[in-house]
């Protein structure tokens, strides 16, 4: 601070001391910035930012400090409290003081006194400084950029990022946000494409990625107890060691977290037989909007009374509570499985085959639909293992070893429709893995087709799947926008992707019209 600044700081200090505040530190240096004055006002620690101007009136107050400066001061204050643990339990506030001064004026005893200190809500970080240590609170630009977005590619502007390791830290964070009126956005791994993990401007991002312990695998009760930051694939491997699996298997299983799966009710290819996340969770421990820890239910196979809070929380995307532990229902690994595929001349015949497969008693453990454009992308990933066709169904059946032949035969009979090109077993395990890897790679590969992707998750009753694919074919012709479809056809769920160039005026104008166009209702 220059000479004029030093004089203003001295004036502010004298004013505050005259008001009964005691100096704790002056020009306290941290790697996040300098704290001008740290004062004690009774049982409150006041972090004071001294502001001055050499012209015009100066109002002082929190609003005179930029958001970037507020973040740095907040974290610097948290570091100060960590260095002075005997103060960390005291409530804290952030004050801004300043003096008006005419041009070229020198501060003197006749200068107006600093403005009344005004609290700044962004110093909420000091409320849990004693519980968050090291890099558990991040405010640097790189962290704010990284945690301000998810796979929707939308970008938010968070105030800070908190990375707790325990439920007690989560409780402290939520309570601090409530106390200081700071919005909170909970986050898993950010693999979602809906923007649910993108924070509002000035919100705190609460990332649960470090709460990544598998607390128990209990084969006797067929359950697992996990923290929300456990990766889906890590759980599958741990459960597999005991002969079990957790049914939800989204394409991002190697990156997405169990907490995110529950928050978004994630599914995957196995959903057709085993259900989505909602169908495979027994209970949760969560922190509500006031910072209170609660159990949604007891982890029992049957609950016949009371509100089903567990099911209410699944799919709520962090708007009702922060999940800090989940008890999940596991399924035994099947004795045997077989991968099948059926290629078709066009999407309409493939959709008709789906309805016939789902109308017979042998429920497949996976039934995936890929249109011709998806197949071309998949061939670029897996080569000749993926056939050239107008559409493809990837099918798996599983169960007792002596049931597989019968299930495969039932599926073979069901796909015998006009337009069937070929029906075959996937062959060796390596080929099967290559084909499924190509299916999982489809979503990111779509970005090679056009600069912008608008993806919609569309669900219809399975018998209406042929109507849906026919409608999408008409929509593509009428709009002039490339539409690529693939998804979990056994649930009537297709990922519909509109691929367009936003710099093309015709496509930019056609996209909202296409999105708003309703599918005709059948009589």
C-alpha cells in the first residue's frame, strides 16, 4: 500500500480501536492475499479491508470489493484462523472501511471517519475454517473454472469450491451457507449432461469426490454401504469380488460417482431387467437444507409404513438434501450370459423387433438400439465388428446356465420381422467387449459430426417405439437437421441428438421449432 494508503489504514485502525476493537494482526500475508487488519470485536473476529479514493465520495461497504477479491479475502481469512486455532471457534465477519477525500487531499483528523463496517456474506468460509484443511477450500481461477461446469459444457461462476472428506464437514458447510445466505450446488464427478452440477453465480460448489470409501460389502444381506464419491466402476469391481454387482451401469461408469448416479437416477443397458438407481437403493444418510443429518430409512428389504424419503431423494439432483452415505441393493452375478445382435434394413423394422422381444417372457438383460448414423460412428471405433446396416440391436440374456439357450432362441424368434438382415451371437469375449466399447463411446463421438449437439432423453411406451423412430425420421427431413438416435430400447428410452451448426442461420432457426414439435398421439 502506498503512503496515502498507509495513512488511511492508520486512520481506520485508530477509528476501530477508538470504537473498542482490539488489533490482532496488521498486513497479515497469505498465499491468497493480504489481510489489512484483523480485529477482535468482543467475541467476533473482524477481517477489515481498508479502501480509499483520492477523489469523489467513497461509500465503503462489501459491494465495493470485487467478487475475485472477496474470494481471495475469504480464503485468506480461513487460513488466518487455521493459523490461530484459539480464534477458529469464534464467529467472524468481513468489514470494509474507507474515507471520502477530495482530489489531492491528505488525510487528517478532519477527514470523515470510515464508514460503518458492513458485513460481507462471502466470508462464510471462515465459519468452517476449523474443519476444512489444506486444499479442501479452493478459490483459484483454475479450480473455479473446472468445478463451474459439467458435461453439458455450460459454465458457471462459483464463489469457491469445498471438497470435504467427512459428513461432519458437509454439515458445517451447509450450516455456514444457510447462515450467510450463500447458494450451494452439490457435485459428483460432473459427468452429467443436463447442467445440474453447474453453479449459479456466487454459489459454493460442494464436491463430494473425496468421500470415496466403500464402507461395507455384505453378501449375506446382498448390500453395499458406500460414500457418495465412490466411482461406479470401483463399486462394480469390489462387489464382483464377492460374486455380486450393482445394476446401474451408465456409459460413464469409469468416471461417474454413486452419489451422482443416485441424484440423477442413472440407469444404463441393464435397466431393462434390473432397474435403475431408484430400484437398487435401500436407504441413505443425507444432510438437509438446514444442515441437519438424517437417515431416510432403515436398510431393510421391506418398508411398509411411513413416507418413502429414499425414493424421494433419488433423482432430486441435490435440491432436497446432500447424500453422504448410501446403502445399495446388490444382485448376484448370473451363472451365464450370452451376447446377441440383430441388424436391420431400417430403423422401423428394428423398432418393431424391440416390441416383439419385450412381448415375450424372456426379459433380456440388455437391449440397445443404434440407428444407421450411430453405426457409422461405432464402426470408426470398432471396425468390422460393427455391421453396416440401417439399424442394429445389441442384446444380452443372462441367468442360470441351462436357461441361456432357451432365452436366446426366444429372442431369435422375436426378431424375425420384415427387414431383418442378420441375427448372430457376438462370438468371442474380446469382440463382444469391442462392440460394447463402441456403444459407450457414441455420445462423445457425436461431437465429430457437428459443432453443436442438442441431446434429449426421450421415453415412450415400448409399443410406441416404431412411431417414435418414424416421427424422428420425418422431423429430420422437415428441419434439415441431422438427428442421431441410440439408447435403451427395452425401456422405450432413446437418446435423440440434434446435430447442428449454430452459425448456420437456417439450422439455428429450425432447432427450437424442431424441439417444440410434438409427436402425434396414436388414436
